[in-house]
C-alpha cells in the first residue's frame, strides 16, 4: 500500500531552520512528481514546492531563496530544507504524490518571534 510519512516539524524561532523528510513506501518517489504544501487560513493546500522526476525544482515566490527541496533515491525520501523561517511559514506541511494525489499526514511547523 502506497504511503507518505512526513516528519521533522517542530517549534523554531524566527530566522531558524528545519529539515522536513517525507518518506515514501509502496512506490518510487523518483518516478513521480512530488509536491509540498502548507495550508493557511484562506489558502487550502497552498503549494510550496515541486520536485520533478528529473530533478527540476519549482518554488512559490514567498519561499524562493529560503527553502530547498531535495531527494534521496536510495532512501526513497524527499526533503524540504527550510532556512530563515518566518512567522508566516507556520503551518502543517504536507508532501504529495501529485500523480496519484496521495497525501501524507502532515507535520506541524511553528515559528515563534
């Protein structure tokens, strides 16, 4: 059964960093388009980043230069490296298999001042 499990969330001060792993099982992450989302009030399933099978990455404007997506094919894991976190980055972060519309359970990121 295909599954995605996010982890790595937590409480961090403004300007701090977090790295969010997304572990895949039941399918190969490198075969599909993977996305990260961070819903916010008025922005359900707000898109953050896309990691394409060939390695191309795309980011929403508000996180460019601060957030980097990467993938470890040996571990079948996707990562979201988040630096210089801001208060508005507070959200539950979800990874998604875009091709199958499979979602993980999410991991909470809270940024404090």
